[in-house]
């Protein structure tokens, strides 16, 4: 995470990247960072504004991520588990990838569902 970006801008960048990559994403760190930053009391209006700006710049339509990532846990669970162990993140993120995605979606979807 860039120290010069606000938490809302960081979450917007990472969230729009998830929309771009869908289930081809292997940026596990984004799933962890979004949940960590989401627990810091994000300003929803600032997150919406930043998300719209990033999505517009990248030519991406804001939408809920949960439907987009449906079934991702089934595909990526083994790699997620190995990555969590390697990075020693067992204590800070969900063991189950689908559960981590649910936590990410709880932060992003209410904002991203507002679209442009």
C-alpha cells in the first residue's frame, strides 16, 4: 500500500483491480488489505468518489464483486491456503477464501453497487 494514498483511495484501487481481473486474480494481498482497511472506519462518500474516479480512468463499470467472484474459492482455495501460510497471515485473514471474499464484498459491494 502506498503511504501517500488515503485508505479510501487504496481500497478503491484494489477493489477496481478485482473488478478488472475477476476470478483470474491472484492478488491475494488485495483481499487482505481491503478487509484490514475496511476496519479502520472508511469514509463511504470518499470511497465512492475514489472508486468512481479509478473505474472511470480504467474504463471499468462499478458493480458488486460478490457475483463476479462466485466460485472463486473452489478454484483458488489450495493456492490461497499456501499463500496465507507462506506470508504468515493465518491470524489476520480467513482460512477459507470464500469467507475472505464475503468480507471483501461486505466492504465494497454497498459502494460499488451505486455505480457511476
